[in-house]
C-alpha cells in the first residue's frame, strides 16, 4: 500500500539527496511544530508527528537511507515486498522521545514525554492571594496594617520530613526515588517510551511507613497567622503588594510561596482619583460666583484657602499644585483639580424674589408682570 505513504523527503519538506545536517534541521522544525504538547487534542497534528518521526528514523540512518534511496519503501518495509536487500522493517524500538527532545530543544517537553525534571525535588510552595480594603487617605499616604490568614507551615514535630520522630522514609523501590517511572507504549505501528508519575509513591520518590502523627505524613500543618503588611504611599485600586516567602510552605525543602495583597480603595464622599490626580467638585453660591469669594477647599492634606475671582462661571476648573496623590515610590505628587459648580436657589422668599427682580431690572432684563415668580408659574402651567 505504497500509495498510502508519503515520500519521506516530502514529509520532511526536503529534496532527495539532502545532507545529514539538512535532515536534522528539518526534523527539529517539524517535530516541534507537530509535537502533542504544542497541539493538545489535535489528532491531525498527532498523525503528522508520527509521520515526521518515521521519516527521520529512516533518513537519519545512513544504511536505511541508502536502502530507501535505492529501493523506496520496499527497501525499509517488508510489507511492500520484493525490496532488494531483503527489506527492512520500521520500528522505533525503545526510543525515548523525552531524550530526543531534550537533546534537540535544550530541555524536556511535558505531557508524558519526559524531560520534565524530578518530581521529588525541592518545590516552591503555593502563593496566597488576599484582598485588603483601604480608605482613600490610606492608599494616598501609605500605611501599615495587619491581616490574618491561614497557611501551611513546616511541621515542627517532624521538621517537614513527614516521618514520625526516630524514623526515616524508604526510597521508593519502583521509581528508585525519582518520583517517575518509564513505561513502554505502542501506537500507530511503532513503540516509544514515556515517563509518568510513580503510582506507588505518588511522585514523592519515598515511602513513609510511620507517618508523623501531627501532620499525618504531609510534612506541613495549617496555621492561622497575623501578618503585618506595609502599604506604600500612592498605591492605586487593583494593585498588589508582594510579600516573598509569606505563602504556603514549600515541598521537599523548597522555599515558601509568596503572599499577594490586592488593594481595594473605598469610595470617598468628596474626592475622585485618576492616577495621581485628585478631582473635587466645589459648590459655590450664585453670589459668590458673581462677586468673588475666599473659599476653603478641602484636600487630602486638610483645607486650603483659595480666592475665587468675581464672575467665575460654573464648570470652571482650577488647579492646586502638589495637592494630589504621591507617585508610587517617589517624592513627587500629583495635583488636585477643582471644578466650580454654581448652585442655583431652588426656593426664594418674598424678600429674595424682590431683590432678584431688582437685580434683573438693573441688568436691563425685562421683568414679566408679576415678577419672576409669576413668569415661572406661567411656565409650569404650560407644561
């Protein structure tokens, strides 16, 4: 069934007569492209990966390559029959794909093809994440706060070994302490070796016959701890403080994980923040806006005086330099922007209406009969 196979040179995208270096380079490129770890669940890529490996196993061997160049598939596969030289059966035998990819790509691929490292070596502990609510001012100027968390720590009874005092663990006889075992598998007419977690020791590389009573053999216990967290000035909503080594205990002597404290800033009744800028909306009366006034403006540092110019219009914005949020880990500060909002009276007594009518007349405005009150009443009736 020669028509079911593609020419090996075609598979590796090479011309016949390609050099050993060209074959090796093409294989590295295609094997990486179609490797199962790079294409999880892709059956087409899996088949191409097998096809690339088959082609390379023939063309990388000078004797097999010579037979293939002379007799084609018949020279390397007896199922094609009649091949000069008596034929040659393709079999990957005990090829360890982890070893192949380790030598080609400078490290292992995961997913059961080996090269992933010993599972029973030191491993960093799991990192923990907590949220911390801060006031507007606490985030602006920084603070120190305490949090309570539950984390795993090395067992004091067994010093993290998991063994009862006076006893030691046995090296796993199945994996010889590696935490992984190599198994032979077959697929698509050829066999290859893969590594998997040792079932006997569950990847630890050791067997504990007398586990520590305090930790049950895990080597760690869970405790509640109070941690002091220093919040830097200028931290913004959603940012986090990382505290190295304050997470869960490591495994097999590995370092503890980290603690990530994510900040959530509570809304402020007066201020709004945009980065290092503070936004404040300042209400002023019609009289103050028209005549000018000395205002007391609230800031995160306290109240400051500001002379509002006469004739200021609603929506006017002015800046208070250096009254904003400190820049994170810097001595510089942002500014505060104040937007004027003129308050229009919603109700007037008789004296105030008379004064406002007089003001309108002085400004040359036509006052309707009955004054402004009668004018507004008519407007309401029309609606």
